[in-house]
C-alpha cells in the first residue's frame, strides 16, 4: 500500500524536506504532495495563465484561484494530511488547508509547538493526531504500516 500525503504549511522553511527525509529513512511507501513551494512561481501563476492583470489585487486573485485549484486536487487525492503550524510565519493557508482536510474527511496530523496549543485548540480537537515535531508525525504515519 502506498499513501499520498499532502503537506500543508508555510513554504519558507525546509520542514517538508525533513518530513521526506524521515519517511525515506523508515522506507515508508509515501508520495508527498503540497502547495507550490516556489514562491515567485506561486505569485505569478495567475498572470502566467490568464495574462497581465491591471493591478496587484487582481494579480493576487488570479494567482490564488489557480493555487486553490492545485491545492483542491491534491487534497482530494490525499490519503492523509500533515499540517505544520510553525512559530515564524502567518498561518492562514495552513489553517484553511487543515480545515478543508477535516471537512473532506481526510485524516489529519497537526504539527504545532506547545505554545500554540491555546490558539489552535479547536483545530487540534478535530485532528486525528496532534504532535510537536515532524519526527513525531512520521512516527505516527509509520504506525499505519506496522503489521504486529
């Protein structure tokens, strides 16, 4: 069995690479998907597809529609979702993706530091698993593949 796991969260740090490395070390049969990590490409995709927009707001709107299209496809195809809430970046997209996963009935592993417990208590309550580190998230995923 191979799982498709969507990695929801900020695109500015290397947390996804850590998740992929840990899964590879355990030889887990997982395909990881996620948002476009090339920030410039993500911001420009609306104009790349629809052409030059008349202002920055419409440029953002065009890009968000195509980025949301991509996210919806991968979230729907995912067997599970890992959503990381870090301490350094605004997390609006992460919250939206986690809520979408919950509404779609996708199993959710939420990674968040203890100091964000109160801010994320309702979301944490709806996740199947809440952990503080990527290593803990991979440990939870690896349990899915254990036979004994």
